[in-house]
C-alpha cells in the first residue's frame, strides 16, 4: 500500500471512530446510578438544562411497577422526606404494565431551599427514585443540618406456629413480630431488610424479609414475618435481623423453642401397644412322670 493510499485509509477510520457532537444522551441520573449508564430498578429522566418553578415538563419513567406513582419537587435533596417536598402540589400518574411512562409534571416550589430533586415513589414507598433538578425561582429558606435517620426497636417476639407438623419435629414455621419506631424528624424510605435463621450462634439461612416501605417521622410500624424452619428435635431457633437505615443500622436477635412433644408421646404409645400385643406366657408342663394304671 502506497503512502497516499495509507493516509486516506487512516483518515477514513478516524472519521468513523470519532463521536458525533450532540449524540450523547442527556438528562438527570436515574436512581441508583449516574447518567448515561444503564442501572437496574426504577429510573427517572428529566429534560436537560435549568428549569423554573411553575414550568410544566415531561418526565420519563422506566422500570417501575404497574400502578400509581406520586411525583413531587423536593428541596434539601429530600433528606427529611416529605418535610422537604411540595407534597400538596404533587402529580399523580399511572404506569402501565410495561413499566414505562411519560408524564406531564408541573414544577411546584419546594418548601425549603435547594439542592432540589424530583422524587417519584409508589403510594406505600416500595419503589422510590430521585433525579437531580436544577430549579430556578426557589425562594424558600435553607434547612439546618439534621442528625442521621434512625429506627428504634419497640417490641420483638418469636413463637413456634408449626401446628401438628411441629409436634413430630417436621419442618414448621416461627411467627416473628417486629415493632419499630422512627423518632427522628425525617421519614425513612424502604431501607434494606435482612433476616437469617438457624441454631443459636449459627443463624445463617437467609429468609425472605418483607419490604419496610416508608416510615414517617414519629411513626411506629409493626411487621409480621413467617420464618420457615427445618425438621428438628427439641431445641431452639434463632432469628437475626438487620434493617440498614443509612448511618444507623438496626440489628436484633430473637429466639424461640421448638418442643415436638408428639415424638415421646408416640414412642410411649407404641411401647404400650407392643407390650399388649405380646402373647400371654404359658406355664411349663409338669415334669412329674405319670403313675401306671393298674388293670
């Protein structure tokens, strides 16, 4: 290949590999990641650039469960939950089963100063996402820094609810009741909840934990969890839990005894039946020789 031909080929390759200006995706980061990268879970997309209070914009949603969503403008980066959001002026819309929707939203003024975000969530808070919002026209006062959110444990109880199966040491269920309280000034939205079960000190089997949802400031909530157990003789089971509240996780341990009293009762009944079923012992025949009969 001659020099001029080689130069033409190199220029063509460079033109193909050079990105076209303006082709990059724009918009706010979706929840759980940064802009331009695909992330799992619900996502929110806003128009690029600065927006103003009172402006109506189209908000894109992707990866959401079907049903109603609430969209609201929040100041203070929504650190305190509903206290930082214009909940009274929130937009409500429907997401179809495909999990994607484009909804018109009127940008209301948040009750506190920016940094501002657009918060989208389901009514019970099981799915939540926020997108950074550059919003002009906000005149609300700033909020003083607050302490990290926390949960306190109010009550914790576990009881064996295996029923007749548990009487004989078969796999059963422990009923665990957990009551927590949010003493802080900000709501706590769906922190990760982990549960494990096993013998005391060896609770390593993972249990499906319920969604925590949203716990408002000052609210107390109770959760009931059915924890499956394996076949076991007499002994105790331990359930370890952890609710990952940011900054102040809540950990707890509760145990319950399994008493399969049906096993010894069944063994006793079987013993009695076997004893009664044995044939009566006949006395040994008389070994004295019979006297001869005189004819």
